[in-house]
C-alpha cells in the first residue's frame, strides 16, 4: 500500500512574492540592527578623533580616520549582507518575517547577484545625498524622496519589486520553514 500523497513543500519557484509592507517591515527590522552596529563602530573609532571624551562637545571624525571609518562600514555591512543573501542563508530579519531571497528564476542567489544587489541598494541614499547637496538647506526636504527611491520604485513596478531587486535579478518570497 502506498503512503498518502502529500503536497510538496513550496519551493522558491512556487513561493509567493512577499508583499510590499512585509518587505518594508523587514527593511525597518534590518535598519534597527544597522543603527546599533553603526553606533558601536562609532564608539570604536571615537578615541581616534583626537579630542578628549570629557570635552562635552560632540566628537566628529575628520580626515583620514573619517574616511577609514566610512570605508570600514561600507565593506563590513556589505560583507554581512552578501554572506546572508547567498547559499540560502537569511538574516535575522528575514527569518523573523519568513522571507527568502531568491533569483528571479527561483534558484539560489549567486555571489555576483548579491554584490549587485548590495551596490544597487545604495542608489537611493546616493541620490538623496546628491539632491541634498544640490537643494541645500533651504527648508525643503525633497531630497528625502531620493533616499527612499529604491522603495518608491516598487509603487511603479508592475510586480512591486524594489529597484535593487529589479537590477540584481532577485526577488523576496514568503516561505515558512
């Protein structure tokens, strides 16, 4: 006698694309971890500012140390995401929200796709910074739309994909494990 037929588990090709708000919620979740990480890195680099911690003034890094800190943050955050976006791994936020990153054909994400996705994620912040530099501090905050360009793109995209997913050839799907 044959065992009863069971439905196969959803694969990445049959898993539904995650909803826009669910993906945005996971983004906010990731952002909370990143803010904490940036704060810790700031504390690590603070002694190199050349000012006393007891001066009562905010410490702002400048010169080569500031550049080193920014490069370190860019590379270390990139390494974190690229590692977790490949070989079926997931960040804590993706696990919490039952999300998986897959290629558009449903296969796993390659390292090249992960690197492209990470770099494309910076399009919005770079656009926002450029807009801020052009507009300046004249009381308007139109530059903030540049910061969120990657996410605003989803409202115009026919499949509601974020800009960085569209560029990298990836998609975020819902899959319970």
